[in-house]
C-alpha cells in the first residue's frame, strides 16, 4: 500500500503539491470514484488511478542499463561535475533514480540506474557474489605473474582481495573478473605490479553483458530476462 500522491508523483510530472490541487479540483479518480484526500493509501498493483479521465499506467520501479562514457561521476547530483543521471532521458526526471554501484569518473561501460533500493542491494551486496567483468589496458605488458597474483588474492592496504580472474588478451590488455568492489580495486591491484591502468571498461555484471548496440552515453530499460540474468548467481 502506498499514498496516492506519491504514486502519481512517481509516474507523472506532477509534484505532490500538484496532486493535492488536482484532488481539490476533483480531477482525480480511483476505481471510478472521486478522490477526496491526496494522502489516501492504495494498492498500486490493482487499483486504477485516472486524472481527467486518463488512466495512469503504474510502473512501480524503473531499471535502466547505461553505457557510461568517461567524464561523468557516479552520483545523483553534483554542483560542479556532470553525473551519470545527466545522461538519462528527461522522461524519467520525476523518478528518484540513482546509480546501483559506481564507476570511476574515467572508467567507462555498463552501469545500472534504478529507483529500487532492494534490487540495488541484491546486485551489490558482497554476499550475493555478483561478478563484474572489465576490459583493461595497462602501460606495461601483462604477465603470468599478474595472472597468478590475481588468482591467489592480492594484499592491499585494506586487506587481501578475494581471488579474481585475469585473462591475458594482448600484450597490454586483459579481461578481469571481480566478485567484490573495493575503491579503485583494479587500479590498485595492477599497481602492486608496477602497472598503471590506462583504460578500464566494464562489459558485464553477472551474466548480463553490455549490449553491443548500446552506444556510449545511451541508456534503455532492461528487459525482464535481462534483469533475471543480472540477478542470477554464477
């Protein structure tokens, strides 16, 4: 059960103050009956809301996949820097969206944007073991010692990392798969070998891969089967 003004505010461009005015103007109906109070609680899954005779299609939560370009920070707002939410279509502006997880400002690739806190927790909590896959480029050749180090678990100043997968793709490139998300983790792990990360691009979370047709800076809603792939343990 949720307040009708909150539901309308989440589904339309109307603020809660606007909804109160609409109710006073007798423009809001619930299951065919006039709504007399803007704070009544309703069943968003079954009740039918209409404004001026037009039914509202209630979508409880939004799940977006974004191909993040460099230069954007993983935040909902910032006074001086561009955030990933600046890349999201304005039609979602009435939603309380936030990035589920983070990528560094100079890191690119797959991000999930949502307004579902429980869902975000489920894909980010360490106990869920949702893996993150990255394409990495460094400034020195990738070595077998690095592969073994990642596999055994590298000790950083905040403790030993969980085992990670490092697959050599080229002389300076590799695929890295993590099951945890420490601050600047990949950069710090390579730093233990005297290497500097020059490019970092996330290509997958869990079994969900970044769609090849999703251009840099673009986002779209996830399909149900994609959400299932994202939350499925590997």
